């Protein structure tokens, strides 16, 4: 028969639930707003825009994407050998002369 102090802590054990927009557990049940994407609030404020833009959370993939942009998204090719080609051309010139 636990009706005293020990049972009071077991009433509300989840303050945040899954938000359907970012698929993360940041939606506060009592405020009914998401801390990650600011769902269910007006999306016109500058603060909400700052929360949602790029580089507000983990951006591990961004440098990989930028590297692909610089290289023209070429995949599955072998790079040209730089040092070996230069050294071979110098040796061939000396050998032919």
C-alpha cells in the first residue's frame, strides 16, 4: 500500500514525447512545443528561424557534401598519381637524353 512519499515520484516520468516533424523526442507534453523544431508555435519569428536553419545541430555530413561539390561528385574513380607521374616523367627525360 504505497500512498506516501515513495509513490509521488512515479506520476510523471516522461516530460518529452516524440515530435512527428523531426522524429525526435523533444516535444514537451505540458507546453506542447518541440524544442528542436519549435513545432506547434508560430513559425514566423526570428528565433524560430534561427532554430531551424542549417548548422544549428550536428552537421557531420556538410563537409562531405562540400567536398563532393568541389570535386564534381565523381565517385568510383581512381585518382591520378601525382608524385609517381612526375618522377617517372623526369626519369624518362633523363633516360632518353
